[in-house]
C-alpha cells in the first residue's frame, strides 16, 4: 500500500517462525517487491542453509 510520502522509505520485513513461534530467519526487502517474491526468496535462503521449511500454515504439511 502506498502512503504517497517522499520523506519515508517503505520496506518489507520478512519473518519466518518455527512451529513454536520463535523466529528462524528475518530479512528486510524493498517495499516495492511483491510478497510472493519475498516468500520464495526466504524459503530458498533457508534451504541453502540446510533448513527445509515444513509448512506455511499450522498443519505442518511439507512445501
């Protein structure tokens, strides 16, 4: 959502949590990047670290 302000930068904070609700990873993206793109980038980053995300919801289904 655009606030039409030139005095503040818009950013997206991506935060991935484990099944207990504790942060696993976080990253700041430019505010003009779509959320599906940032999600894919976060998942790829976790996989490169050897951590396979198991779910995007509470049912713990493999991605």
